[in-house]
């Protein structure tokens, strides 16, 4: 027997766009990656743009900001204007408009923008569905995306290569400095992405450095692989039982994330003195990241050793 999809009112899942849907999407940004073939991460909600607030700002795999504007009901000129204004204000590298009912004129407008600029615009339709007696679920459909024919591929590749080059230079300097203080990342080669990492000595438990445009992080990333959700959470909870002792040894609070609806878990500390775009501060940023990682590993190491995996 083949069941039929039943479409529901969008508010059967999220009663309010700003207070329910936007926070849900922030915490489930991977749902967009699946339909757009992107690698969005680090989504943050209600970011100020002048006197306004952007629904969401995420980062692509190069650390570039991506605007996400959400709208229940029919698409309108006001939200299209916001999408353009916010994108220009923060110098975004892409924009996503998620709407319940996209009108033909706005589909045409987004299509035209993709044809006339190298800036990628996405228009996505969101619906609420269920099958038989299942729980309600979201359904995202890509209505319009950037056209390969309309892009200047050479310029995009040049831009990506430049960003990759900047990050590789940043990691080269950091890893060279780190070798003089710790052996933790001594055998790691600098890469072009926004993170570098090494094993803690336990499979799937990695000490990572990450760098964004204007901030950086040290983290323990817990991911034992496919179908390891319960195992990851069990390891995380064993460490969480020693939160007080770990943070006391570290000397500051840490961010503990079980990352619900995702396979992995994470413990981290963010450093807000700058990122890879702040090249005049690189030396201070790198030294702070290394010193933080040394304290971070020292605080966690005894408790990781006790975990039987």
C-alpha cells in the first residue's frame, strides 16, 4: 500500500514564524544543506542590522555570511527589500528567502537577480505535511536557485581560492607557533577550511581549532561515526558529570552542547578577539588559541582517559 502526503497548515507545526520557526531552523540548519547542497553552519538568529533584525545569519564552508529571511503566508515586496538591504549591509555572500507561498512576481524577481548578478539568491517554499497518522513534518522545495550560466565562474573560483589561501596561511602560522608549546597538533598539516583538528587518543574524540571571520574556537568534538548518536551522547554525559571539576581546572566556563537532532556533541570555548579577517591581530589571536587549547586539553584529558570506549 502506498500512502499519500497530506498537506497541513504551516502553523500546525510552528505557531509563530519569529518565535517558533526561526529558532527551529537555526538549530536544524542541516535541513537546508540537504536541499541546497551547501555546508551552512553557525546559524545565529535576530542579528542586528542597523535598526532592524535579520532572521538568521549563517556561514558557508568558507566562513562567509549567508542571510536567511523567513516568511509565513504570501511573499511580499517588504521581505524582498529586507533580503537585499540586509545582504548589502553585512556584505553577505548569499541570501535565502524561505516563504510559505511564493508569488509569481517574486519568483521572477529572484530568477532575474541570479541572472544579472554573481550573488546567489535562493527562494524556498516551506510546507507542513504528514503521511497517514505520522507526526507533522516540514517539506522544503527549492523554487529558484542561482543559474550556473549566469555566473562568472572564474571570479567565484578566484574569490574562493583567495579565502582558502588566507585560512591556510593562518593555520600555517598557528601550527608553527603551537609546536613550540605543545605536541598536540604537531603532526597536523595546515588546510584551507575553517578548522584543523587532531585525535584526543580516543576514536571520534577530536581536539579542533576553528576560525571564523572575527572569532575563533577550541573544541572537543565527539563523533564516533554513523549510527553513533547514543554512544556520542553517552560519552558527552560522562564528561558532563565532571563539568564543575573540568571548568575549575580550565579556569572558566565552557560551552556544553549535546547538539540535539545532530549526531555529534561538542564542548568548546570561543575566543572573541578576532578571526582570519583580522590579519593585523593574527599573532595575538593565534597565541590565545594555542594557550586556550593547552588549558582545555589539560582540563579534559584525565576524564577522557577514564572513558571506556
